[in-house]
C-alpha cells in the first residue's frame, strides 16, 4: 500500500515564513508556491506543505492532521497547555532551529516598581500567552487577571486597560517605544521542527529522520567556513592552533617552492577578522574564507 502524503505545516506569512521555506528548500524539497493556496504539493516527493496561521499549527499536529510543522516553541507550548489537548498525543520537538529567537517577558510601565512576581498579584495583564504566564507564576503562588489580546499588546497599559503586559521581545525596541520596562524574562524560544505524537508509518518516520539529518547539516554549515591559505611548512602546527576545529588540515605542496605549502581546512566556527590578521602575521598569504553550504560527517 502506498503511504499517504506527508504533510508539513508552516506559517503562511509572518516572521517564520521565509526562513521555514528556505530551510525546507535547502533540505531538497521543491514546492511550487506561486498560487498562494493553502496546500502546496512538493514536485518531486509525496510531501505537501500546508500554509496556515502559526496559532493553528500545534492543534493540527495534536489532532494528527499534519505530520510535522515548523512553529515557535512559545506558540506550541502555549496552545498545548490549553484546554482540550490533555488527551491528544503530544507533538514532539524534533529539533530547535536557528531562527525565530525571542523571549516572553513581563513588562511594566516605566516608573512602576517591580519587586518580584508578587507585584502583579491580582493585576490585569495583557497577553497572548496566558498559559505560559500562569505556569511561570504557579511556583510563586501568584495569580493575575488575563486581558487576552492577539495584537498591539504593548499599548494596553497606556490605554489604561492593563497594569502590565507579558509579550514576546527580541530587540526590546517595541517595549521602549511604548514606555515599558522588561522586568522578568519568563520563557526563551526559537522556531522548532515538530512531529506529531503518534507513531508514523515507516516511510514517514524515515522522512522525519531525513529532514532532521539534513537540517543538522545545514545548521552545521552555517557556522562552518572553508579556509585556504599559503603558509611556510615549518609553522604548520602554529597555524592549526589558530583555527577552531582544524585538527587535520589538507596540506598541499606549492609548485616551485620547497618551504611553502597550501593549507586547506574546514573551520567549525566562523572565522573572525582577528584570526585572519593573526594568520597573516604568522606568514600566511592568499587567505580565502569560503562559506560552506552543506556538511555531512
Ligand atoms: O498571522 P500569524 O498568526 O501566523 O502570525 P503572528 O502575528 O501570530 O506571529 P508573528 O509572525 O508575529 O510571529 C511568529 C513567531 O515568531 C512567534 O510566535 C515567535 O516564535 C517568533 N518571534 C521572534 C516573534 C518575535 N521574535 C517578535 N519580536 N514574534 C513576535 N515578535 C513581536 C512581539 O510580539 C512584539 O510585538 O515583535 C515585537 C517585539 O519585537 P522587538 O524587536 O521590538 O523586541
Ligand atoms: Zn499567530
């Protein structure tokens, strides 16, 4: 029997769309996204892409409508902590991704003194994340009155409808612009690759594994650089010490020179200008730092 098509849910717009698509493309999946429809078929595999609001992704996973998804960990946990999901097979995080980083924080108007969670005891807090906030406050026995907003949360205190807010923060500029001060960071999040809780058929399990391995290769490549330069053979050991993760470089003789060699190596970390300057000071020349697209070890 041929397995059903594998369905992956991603955010249809918003902050995670571009990087989710980019990641899946780098994993080798080809989609025709031109028509903007809810469902996009993969052109070379039995895989479909479902483009939805991020709020819907956890539920689609919990109810087994999709097999995998890319969503903020904050959204995943918030929805699954809500009523009605206790009985569902819990979706599992397969891998944290290197985009969508943010934190969920409590923020109060400038000038309001914060003396720990008890400061918001019984107060009205504007948030889209009441469950994560409730869980955070449970330890200190503090309760709050939720003012549920799905947008413009940061204007609620100034509008006089909430004492403070609990919202996502990345640079902090939105808080600052609205006269708010971050007083407690309660949750750190990135985008995550998630699979549904139930066991999948062998083909779909294999696909999750394949995506996970390929993403690992893509993420490793982001940090890696291929480094090439010419250098005096006698100082090989000193050069290796300067390059992170370059234990076994390729050393190639240079035509017409007995003491100079070409050194090629994969550096597992980004190579900063200071390292280049140190290589140069040690006698290296023609130094090239080349980005790496994929890594498989
Ligand atoms: O339409 P849909 O429901 O799909 O999208 P959405 O509007 O609910 O979500 P979206 O696209 O804004 O965010 C999707 C996910 O991106 C979030 O669930 C987080 O996992 C992640 N993310 C990362 C962020 C931010 N950074 C972020 N800064 N989501 C929202 N923000 C907002 C925040 O709410 C606040 O309004 O940006 C503002 C703060 O940013 P700074 O830089 O000023 O601090
Ligand atoms: Zn949303």
